[in-house]
C-alpha cells in the first residue's frame, strides 16, 4: 500500500492526528495536498515562522496567523471551521510545550467534528506519552524507482530539450544507482553527474553511484561495502550453508511469488572467530548480485548528530529503498548487549526486532555473532531469521580447501603442494589463521630470495598460536550451546576433537 493510499484510509477511518516521519518536507507536502484534494479538504501548512497557510511566503503578521508559537498556531486552526488538513512542519520542535500539547488534545474532538485532521511532519517524531494512542503513524518511504524515473526524465528534457533522445537503458541504470536518496538529493546528484560526465551516458551512471556514496556517508549507521572478489567459491568449506544459499538465489523474483514462496528473510551465523562468517555475508551479495550494506550498530548508538532511534530508522529506510539488498550486521551481540539496561538501546532493539519479523521489502539480513551469551533471547526466536547456522573450526578437508584457495589467490598452483599433509598439521587453526599462514610463508620465502615451498608453510604453522589455545573453554561452550540449537554450516557434521593433537 502506498503512502497516499494509507493516508486516505486513515483520514476516512476518522483519525484526527497523524504522525508522518520524513526528511522530505516538500515531497511530503505535495503528497498531503493530493490526499487533501481527494478527500475534499484544504491542505494548510503551519510553521513557527510563517503561521498557518502561508507556506513561507508571508511577510506581515496579518498574513501569517498563528506564527511564533505552537499554541498560537492551534488557536489559528481553531478559528478555521472548514474541512482541512493542518500540517505542522518541524513538529519535533514544538511538542515539548505541555500547555500546547494539552490544548491540542482538547481541540482534537473539535477537529474530528469539522472533518479536520492534524498531521505532524518531522524527520523523527517521539510523541509525548499522552499522544501515542491518539496518533496514526504513516510510513513515508524514500522515492521508488518509478518516482525517480519521472524526475530524471524531467531533468534530461530540461537540459537537452524536448527533441533530445533518451537512452532508457542508461537512465534506468542511473535510477537504480540513485535509489536510497531522497527525491531532492537524487535530482541534485543526477544533475551533477550529467554535467561531470558531459551528458547522459554510461559514465554518468558511475558518477551517480559515486555521488550517492558521498551523500549516504552522512547516514552514520549504514555504509556500502565494495566487495572485491568474494564469492561463495572463495569460501572454503561450509557446504551446507552454501547449498542453503544457492537454493534461495532465485527466490526473490516474481516467479517465486507465483510459486508460493515467501522472500527469504535472513540468517544468523554463530561460531568461532575467523571461520568465515563475515566472508560468507559478503559472498552472499556477490553471489546474488545484490548491493551489500553494512549496518554498524556502534555508530548508530555513538552518533552525535542523530538519536539511535533516528539513525536506525534512516538506515532501515535506505536499505528498503535499495531492495533487493543484503544487510550485513557484524557481531550483532556487541550492538545490543546493553539493551537490557539502557533505555535507548532497548527501544532500538525492540524496533529492530519488529522490523525483522514484519518487514515486507526483500532485504536479506545476514547477522554474525561470536558470543552466544551476549545474544538477547528474543533475537533467536524463530521468525526473526530463516535459519541459524553454526560455523565451526574447519575440518581437515576444509583446511585443505582453504589453503588451496589462498595459494591460488597469490599465484601459486595448489597442486604443487601436499595439501592433505599440511591440513593435518594445521589442526585447530581457523580459516583466517590459515590465510595468515600462507602470507607468513610467502614473506619467509621472499626474504630468502626463493620460491615458496611446503617447508615454509609447515614452519609458519609450527610458529602459529591458534585462537583455540587461547579460547578453548569458550569454544567448547559455544559448541555445546549450538549442538541442539543451530544447524551445522559444514557438511561434515563431526565435531573437531577439542582435545586432540
């Protein structure tokens, strides 16, 4: 359901107070004007500086009744008896006046009798407790591809004239590149990209994407991740996880909907550090050709420009506007470990859980965790994620595969090495440690002025101190917890012997 349809239903259902969160004031006003006209009402904006109905154009107090305070604005609204949508702009700045809020509550029955609705518009709205049950919240998503396409067509026509031909394929690519921006941001980015690239062309699309990354850099909790060559083939072992992901590769399209399949929601990867959880998250996006977004919970809670709730809502809105997309949350237990004691963290955690359970946009969430004791129990409940996988230390066969991958990455033919013997020696090493083994062996060979050989790899393994030796008890506890609560990510279900040589 579109925002216009939802607003129309809210108005016709008799709501007298509506909360609309958006950074796009102009776009929100245009939407409200259309909805008001369709319901035989007048749209009357109110601001502290311009009063009621002036829309910033008045220059005298006579032309702007209700300017200066929210209480004065409410009295101006009370004097207007015709059906209307009163739109309070920058509402977050005026809701801290208890007298005005009480007056607003007194006027709501009057507004309802007159077929009037009060719409609060702000980038973020934390309603006073007494208004929470009075207001209908309406989601106002970022512009869709269809909306941006219309805006970009207008820009091209204005820049090149009506006779100019438009490459629709390039324009569609530019639209996809601009998804996640507000309408005004997208237009500004597109105009600049066209000027820098000398017109609408393939290079223009690259400029749009680069400019978007700069703009979205202001979203503290969200960042784009540029994958290098990560793919599922670059992940050693974890065959059960790979199979699960490949089965869902085509599950996001219309064909899957007709077949009766729901969109995959996401997965939670638990396990030992350095065993491929984060690499798998990156590989999913590469395999499915989806944009990869990284949600940084620490940045959301540490932002000085936004509240944690606002930062999280903005990040989710951007992710949904880019859907289908992969949203990667690394070490999720660290982001929510204070949710039980910190009020802000608790609110953010609650809203995040609600979104996980109820989201409709095809945003596939991949969360990783190293410490199950830090995970809130609510996060593990079925319905939040499609599956919970446990990523263990690699088996001997997986260790050989990981060594092969990293040798090949560095220009060496894995067939020239006895990988089975090296894999046996590398027992209890993680995938990340095996990568460092190859790097250390290459450094040693390079310093001696010769080619890499097996002795270099073997010596590097002898010198390495496995993570297991430091966190033996924690790894054992993690395995015991996962044995009956999570699905093994590897096809080899045999547990690595914790106390073996």
